[in-house]
C-alpha cells in the first residue's frame, strides 16, 4: 500500500510505501532531517510533530525512552522510528532541520553601535576518533584530543571534568568513535554521539520582580528560536522587592522558599521553550541572566540580609558564573549560568543589560534611559559619564496591583483613545475580546482621562456632576461608583462584565510614575543637566508595543521633551542578556559597564522625597 | 582555690586560679595556643586533649557544636572554653600550636634531585576588610578583593564560586571584617573567621589494591602531621584488580559498590588522621592521590569496561582534578582532589609517583625500580629513556593470601634469621607478641628456608625425612603437616598458637616474585640491557622497614646484582603523592613523566609467559 505524507511548514505532499520512515519520506521532498546518530534511534534528536495523530505506527519503546511524556503528549515523534501506516501530516520544527547558516539577528540589537560578532562561550567540534590499538595505547581522552587537534582545536590545555570522563568511554563506543566535542574555554563539557555541530542553544533570562521572561537562542546563527514569559510566583510573598527580602530574612526557610519559586518558574519557561521549538533540553549549553540585585540574591540563593538594610550592600557585583545544575535549572547539566554584573545597591544586571543593549556611555549626546518595571531603573549618560539609580515604582505598569491589570498577552487592552465625539477606540492584543489592561493600555487610559479632565492634576477622579456639560454624555455615563471599586471609569466591556479603571488604580500609577520621575530629577541634578539638554529619551520595559509618546508625556513619567526625542526600545534588559549570550565580548563589555557606571543612592537623598511628592502630580487637562 | 595544670608534650606544670581557661594557663608557661577567633568560642580550632578526664568543667554546649562526638570521646576540648576546676593534665596537639615555621621535609624525598620548593596549590591570606558605607557602596566581594590587593595578592582575576558567595556576607560580619581568604589559583575557595593563615593542610592518598594509606601534611611547613593505613575493603569483591574490574563490569551496581568501599575507607582514614593530629577537617583544603589504573577508575567512578579488555584502554591518562565533595571525600567541601596522571594500561599514577619520588629519568646511569604491591610496577631508566610495565603479582608481599600474613603493624614479624645453631631470631614490630607475618618477614622466611634447604629450588617444601642429619634437630622439628595447612614450617609461637608458613604460602610467594621478575626481564630485554649493566636497583613498597637485601636476592625477585647496588626506598608512590601535594611544580613534573614514560605491555608479550615460568623457580640452597 502507498500513503500520502504531508510535510509542514513546507506544505509539500509525497506518496510513499507503507512502512517508510518519516526521515526517508522527508528526503524525497528534499528536506534533510538532522539525525546525528544516522537514524539509529539513539540520539533522540530527529524530532517531528505528528499533526493529526493518525497514519503513523504506535509510539515505540525507544521513543518513550528518548522523549519526555510532555513531548509525546504534544505529538512529538522521532522521524527515524516513526513509520507511515496511513495518510499523515508531519510538522518539522526548525531545530530538526539542517541549518542553512542564515544569521538571524533581527530584533536582537535595536540600538547596537555595530554588528555583534557571534562568539558564544560554548563551541562544538565534530571529529572521527582513531580507535586504540595495543601499539598506540592512548587513553580515550587523549585519543579525542588528538582528533580535535587535527581538526584545528587548541587542545594542549583542554581539561575534562569527572562527569565527562565518566561518560566518555561509553559514548565513544556507542558512537563508533564519531563524536561531537562540546567545549567551553579550555574545558571539555560534553561529548555527543555523531555530528551535532549545528545543535547548540542558549537561554537568556530576564528575572523581573513581576515578570520572568526566557528566550531560547540558536548559538550557531544568533537567532531567537522561541520566547516565553510567566508571572514571577514569588509575588505570593509580596509584590515588591522589599517585602520579599524581608520574607527571606525573617523566615527560617524564607530564602529557600523564594528561591524555589523562581527556579520553578524558570524551569516551567524552559519546558515551554522546548515544546515551542522542538529543541532538546540537552542542547541548551549556556544561560545568561539579568535581573535587579534582589532577584539576583534570591535566584542565586545568597543571603540578602545586608542588601535590605543601610548601606544596602550586595554580596557581589562581579558577574557570577555557576553550574546550571547547582542552581536547579534543567538544561544540559554541564551548562553554565552567567549572571551579568550588578552596579551597586538595587541597580542590578538588568540596568547593565539596558546600558549594554542601548550602547549608553558609548553614544554621543545626553541620553536618558528608563526601564519601567516594578523596580524602575533610571540611567543618564552624557557620552562619558553614566549614572544610574533604582526606584521602587511598583508593578502598576506591568499590570499588577491594578484592578483589571494583566501582562501584555492576548486579550489585553494595549491602546486606548477617546475620540472628539466621545467614542472610544481600543486595541486588544490578538484582536481578542478584552479581558484586562496591560502596561501600555494603563498609560493611555490614565493619559486620556487626564486630557479630558475625568482625572484632575492631583490624581482625583471627578464625579459625574462635576463634568456635566463639559463632556459628551456617553463619556460621563462611563463614570460609575460602587462599594467594591469606589469611583471608576468603564474602559470597555466583554460579554460578561465591565472592565473598569478605578480611583485606586490611578493612585498606583501616580506612585509608580512619581518614583521614576523623582529618580530622573535626582539623577539629572547630580549630573547638572536639565530636561531641555536631553538629546534622547529611551523607554524600555515589557509593557506592550503600542505605548504612545503623548501618553508618557501627559502622565509625566518623563520630563517634558519634544516627542521626536522619545524612543521605545522594548525589553532592553533582555536584549542585553541575549547579547551576552551570543558574544563573549559583550560579557566583557557588561563587566566594564558595571564597573564604570556611577551609582546614585536614593534612599538617603533628602531631595528624592520632595521630587517624589511633586512627581506624583499630573499636569492640567486640556478641557 | 588554685590547681595544678600540667601541659604535654612539654611536661610543664603551672598553678592557676579555679576557673582559668586552658588557653590562659598555657600562656603562663609560654605556649600560645592558636585561636583564630580570639578565644570567642566560634572557630573550634584551639583544640587540646584532656588526658585524665578530670579537673576541667563539664563539656559546654558550644564545644558539643564545634567538636564531633568522636573527638569528644577522645577527650578533645576547646581551650578557650575548658576551665580548670581541679588538677588536670592537658595535651596540646601540634596543630593547635602557633607554628614556628620550621620546614619538616624529613623522610619526604628519599632520592630527590634537589630541594623541593613549597608551592602548594592552595594559599591563605589574612586581611582586615574595610566596612562599606553609603559612599563607598562596594559589594562584599569587591571589599574583600580591595583588602587582598592591598596585601599584595593579585586579585583582578579572582573569581568566587556560589558556595563562597553564599557564605561571604555572614562570615564577613561574624568575623567583624577580619577574615582569612583561601585561594586556589584565581579562585576564592573559602573565607574563614579570623587569622587562620597557619592552618592549611593537605591529604596524600595511596590507594593500593590491598592497602590504602593516607598522610596528613602541613602545607605551610611541608611536614607530615599524621599517617594512617587500612586494608582496601574492595577485597571482598576479589583480591586482584581483574576480579574487581569484572565485578564492576558485570554487576549492575558493581561500580557503585566498589566505589563506595574505597570512598568509605578513605573517610575512615581521614577520621583517624583528624583524631591523631587534632587538625580540623575544614582545614584540609587539598588532596593528591596515587594508585594503579584500576584503582583510579574505581575511585573516580569511571566505567572501567575498556580497561579490562584488549587493548586495555583507560578513559584518561591526564591528571584528573575533581571536587572532593563530588567524590564523597569528607575534607573541606571546597577541596580539590588531584589524581596524578596514568601512563597506560595498568601502569598508573602509583608508578608515576615512584618515578617522581626517585627522580628516575633525571638520574644518570641504568636504574631499575620495582614497586612491590598487588600490582607490581617495574620501571627501568637509562637516564634518558624510561620504560614501565605492570605485573599482576598478587598481594603476598602485603601479607594477604598468606596463611598468617598481615600488614606491617604492631605484632607483625618483620625480620627472620636462622642462626648456625638452628636457633631462630625474629623481630616483631613494636616488640609485641608475634601475631602474624608482614611482607619483609615473608621475604626473610622464604629466603632462609631456601638457604637451609627446607624449600627446594622448585619451591617444594621438603619433609623431615629428607632433611635428617643435614639440619639441627630443632629446625627439623619445626616442619609439621596437618590436614588444614598441609606441609608447613613453624615460624614462631605466641601464647595461644603456632605461626606457620605453609607450602601454599610459598607458592603464593613464587607467583608474586615470578611475575615481577618476568616483568623485569621483559623490560630489560626491551631496552637491550642485562643485569650486569644495572647501576642501581630500587625496591619500593609497604612491606616494613627491615627488608634484607640478601633475602630479596635469594628469592630472586630481582636479578643478581651486588648487594650495594640495592636500596629500599619505602612507599615511594606515597612520597610522590606528597611531593605533588606540597609542590605545584611537582604536579607538572608528574605530568611530564606520564607523557614521556614508554609503556611496555605484557599481556600480549609471548616472552613474558616464558620468563614467568622461569621466574617462579628459586636458586639452589646453601646447604
């Protein structure tokens, strides 16, 4: 019998004999599925996805051994073991195709000062090792080193740890002496069966107080393969860093509990990235991390007692390298985790990531960069000096502590406009039914309510009676009040309910923007500059892609500057983490940045409180 | 009330007021007991031994926390917490006294080619760290590095692992910012409270097939502090390396079981060394190991499958460095274990240790060295080329597989002579009642029985009737026969029983010496030299210190050479391990040796079998 097999995403169909393996069928349409063990069912890497759940032989025992239950549940099969027994449709993930060598740096460096040379910390080399004889009598490691040397590797200093040595004799013979060596610096960290040179991945992590984001990057091409984010589950111990540090310090098992939460969510993100991409866990050989100083201590499980009290001393500001296994991160067990350096106090590796991604300090002119998160970092550079501070903004702009707030995900209102006739124009991520409001939507809503006078310059929401005759009736009717929410404004509604913004939400926004604005004022004063001197204002953060410059200016989170001086740069801290992931030079640059940035402490600055009080106020409305 | 306190080993007595601490009392007689925490009962290092169990206050809770139950059972106390409440006698272990800086290399390098410069892999530096302020804002690690730099350490590349970072904030403040940094290369591996610069110890291990020896070395002075040995409990899985490798390969948990045995006995030896010396476990920061290739794989838990079959390929011949913690060795958890390099086949790090200790390859003339153990290593050097082979001698010369064999310990007959009048002259270790026979005694007994004709040149023991009239009656009466032992010779007796050497024991000796002699013949032939060409014959092994050259020559374990060419050099492999422990240069030298030595395989050498058959024979008797 012959059956039809359709391959996606190519959309090509071919007819094959019953019993043909998927890998053979793919060859007919000209797609080479990468199979390091040469189709012997040993390496578990030639993964494809069975789209319809029919037309293939039952899952073999070997596949059950090599694929996790989660992957099997998602339809993953090994193409050398899956055989056609009926019409079927197969999806080939990019990770299973032999790469074409295309460099995919799009979106990686929005403001880079030049091309980044790919120079990941881990490299691979495929070699054929000569079998030993009684005459040669070389050890397994020496034989491998001889083959590596012949292929051009410098091996005289190459060292192998116990884990690799314990596996080497078996792998070498399993692979018929054809293996891929995985190296980091002068250390042999892995030996894989067959040629796996094009399977080398890294994980970049941005551990935010409220949101944790992971990006899986192909270290051969530099391209991002998949991205995934989750709320930071440490939030159950407090929404801000201070309450979490307090928990860690005051409870006996506090640090362990907070550490488990963040490690757990990172492993969840890794699982998601694996399922999204088809990349196997063992091919993830490197990890870089950014996050503020508190996240740093909690993730690395370093007692944060002295970070929480004056003079706010972190245990370490140098970059930290530690085995992924030791940190509990479930990627290749020999992977290293590189936490980018901290500056001082709460100005952590996330700020360093922003500076790295934006090239601040190497850019001419006076540039202000703010990274809007639960801790808001403010960086000011005049091209020579770079100053930074950290403000406790709270999570309002990440959608937390806001009645209907949510992160930038499908269903989130990310843009909000009030037309002259009083009609409302909203954009919802994924064009879905609105279910909540993300950061950029919160910006817009507050800005628009300020513009039309529903909110006054003190942040007070006006009642219907105060606005009678001044606004279209349709707008006035949106102002409501009930016991649960107090005074509120109806932003939108879905089939079931109203989506409100409340007086309380406005106060959260005031606190957040007030803190960041005060940080900006302090730091500008420290450098002796004024808003008019600013050449550029860069706004970073994970608040959706539709942030309107007018809204940012209206709510006053940044000083008044011409609109064309403002740029939104997305999650720049994460971009910094990715740059450090694909380039060892960028790790060095990050280290240089952390040492050269001047830290501006706010906690003991008497002017900060004054600026903060002023910063919470809004400008006058237009109407 | 005033009481007398006597200090040992000084033998000095002083009278003090009731309640005086031992550390204060010692000061009066001019002995400064080292107390890094300045007598605050925090560091647990000012250990003394209560010799009489009376005259001191009851053990305090803090002592129970800082001293193990084993140490407490042995009378250990902390001199800053132990107070005089009656007459007492106190022993101060060397480890608790402030060192005088004397270099104790005696016995360390029997045949070294020069002075060894002390350059251990780990170093310590005491510093006073400046407390941070809001102005300085330096992290704990940076503050420590600044202090280290001021004291002359190169710190720009100094890295700290997660374990140290996790402890640093707490230790720094516990110590009031006065700490000792422990460094290995460019890595910060420890931070200790107070000044502990003179407490730095290393452990040298010789893992023999039959005997495991540990030596505790003071890395500041180079002197040996204590030594301890135990039988290798892997013997329950077979006395020789082949049966152990077979067990490791054929049983699912075989490798784990063998590994557990050797790790267990090493930890037992460490416990003994700690009790013998008073050194605290945490001060042992480095470990070096020698042993044959099979012991190497079993200790490091590397699958030995390919070592056991042709062409006998070890996984690694380079030196292996691994964390002590990972190997389960209970010393400081940041200690490194350095297993010296292997040559090839079964010629392992023990042979490298012998070559290092004897300076073979750098010595002029033709030198033969044999290391008599269960695997007997044979090394031949003409001053330029060095050749080595390994023979399966069996454990006879370590006292195993011999009816009354035992290791060189109190009660062992280590020397045996038959006088002209037939009287027997024996030496027993410790002048104790004889309970068994150690290696040197076995050498002597077999040699003497050969000399007087009780054993013939084929190794057969003669019956009484064959010797009538040729030997004094007293000797003839010592020849006995029973069902259990067969034909035997009464060597000595203690109060309870006879100590016999049996026909079977003689056969074990023949096998052992035949194998080693055959190895010598093969290797001499390979180099194209004869016995007459030999300038020196070095005999190493753990067989007691009374080995007689005549006995070695008589039983023919070595070729016939003039007596003055023979030297006994003790446990040279262990000396090599100690040299590598106190000197990084010697580690490099060991690496050079392992690469340059020419391995001579015996297993497939057809002449080896012939030499072995010949080698088992003895020469003619004198009588």
